[in-house]
């Protein structure tokens, strides 16, 4: 599957404050972050990642250039051993 052209940057946003925490050049991140599949299975550029922190859990919601929701990922912090 060939990659579509990416608009160029990805904004990372704090979900609680709605503040942009950083903007990165899409070329600086792996393709697995730069693109996500839509409902039809087509690759779509990710242009916005919104992070919500809830205790030991962080939820990342990724959006495409038309504002479409692409995917959500939950990350769990490992408990100390």
C-alpha cells in the first residue's frame, strides 16, 4: 500500500487544556505515527494527536486533515516493581 502525501506537520495537543504542546515535521516520525487507516482501510495522514491523561492511563486520539477521527490508543504506565 503506497503512502499518500502528508500535509507536512503533526500537532500534539493536551486534551485537558486544548493547548498545542508541540508541532513536529511529519518526516521526523515513523510512518506508523504519520499515517492511520480509515474505515475503508485506506491510509490517511495524521495531522493532530490529542492526549488525555487519566491517572496511570493516557489516551491518544488521532485525526486526519479533514478533522476525521482515525484511531484511539490507550497507553498504561507500568507499575514499579
